[in-house]
C-alpha cells in the first residue's frame, strides 16, 4: 500500500475511491487525524493530512513520529510527501513541481527519532540520500509519461516555522546550496528511514522565497492559494499515474 501525506493545499485526494477512515493510536501520541483508506486505479492507497483536515496544526507542532509510525504499522510500503515550498533557485517559479533529492535541516526542538528515552536503543541511520532513489525515479517516470514537467533534483531547506523566512535567511540558504525552502521536510524523512519505509517528496512551488522576484518586498498569501489550487490538480494526476504504473 502506498501512503500519501498531504500538506498545505492538499487536505484530501479527490481521486481516491474512499473505502473507510481509521483513527489510529500510536506509542508516540495522536497522528494529525484519521487515516483515509481507499483505492486509486484499483490499487490500495492511504492518505493523511499532515496539518489535520481543518489545517489547524502548524509545522513545528505536527506529530511527525505518530504520523509516520501509524502509516508504517498500517501497512505502508512507501510514503509520498506532498508539501508547498518557496523557490530560491533562479530557474524555478510558482506552480512548478519539484522532486527533491537532498535536504538541509534548519529545524530545532522537534521530536526527530524513535530511538530515545530510558528504554530506547541507540541506532544510527545512513542518511546520505534522504529520499529513496527508486521511489523518486517512479515519480519522475510517471511525470514524464503524462507530460507533467518536474524539476528532477533540488535541495530542500527545512525551516522551523510557522513564520516565513527573512530575505537574509534566504540568501544564507542559497549560499548553503538550497534550491527550495519549506517547513515539513524534517524530521519526516528521517523517521521514515528509521522505520525502513521508502520515502520521497513532491514539492509544489507556491511562491518566490522572501526577497526574490515578486516577493522582493513581501509575500502575497492570496496569490499562494491560487497557485496551490491549480498545481495540486497536477499532483493528483502524478500520483494517480504512479499508482497506475505499479512500478
């Protein structure tokens, strides 16, 4: 079963033929909401809204451990994360879809591992490639098959939120090598790796990052909503094609 975690702009999968919803309990607390189960193209898919179905949970308060654990224990053999980002790299623009290949983590204080506490066991994971290579390739092949242009590599800078970044911070991230910036890429990716669940992401460019292009003097939240509404339709088609291919 493929699991999809939806972020801002994707609180449901309109093309999911829903069979039922389940409220799942975990040793790490409550997930963001009930998990929706169903089928796409006759194949099982689970969906979870990262910020809750009313979009009420800010990025720094998402229970990433509970979300990933619940999906894994319920049978997910792969997780696709969908999230909006701001673009830093000059060739990207609002509305573009990006399949990131690397992460820089600027977050702090988030519960970021399953291996802690008095009864925890020390464990290290190889995080050289934070996204699963095969799952990324499936997304890219699906996009190519239906003619949806995607950027096939990008470095994702994960910030703490919930505030957006300053122009100076964006300049720093660019010097560090980041191409896009968002608030939910970590610790989600690392937690999936700890549970040995393949994980990849579709980043939807919602706006230019602070201090860039039409965000030079500020970011328009009104324009972001319009971009996300249009782009998430392409995301649904991309996920549907990936599932239909059954690679």
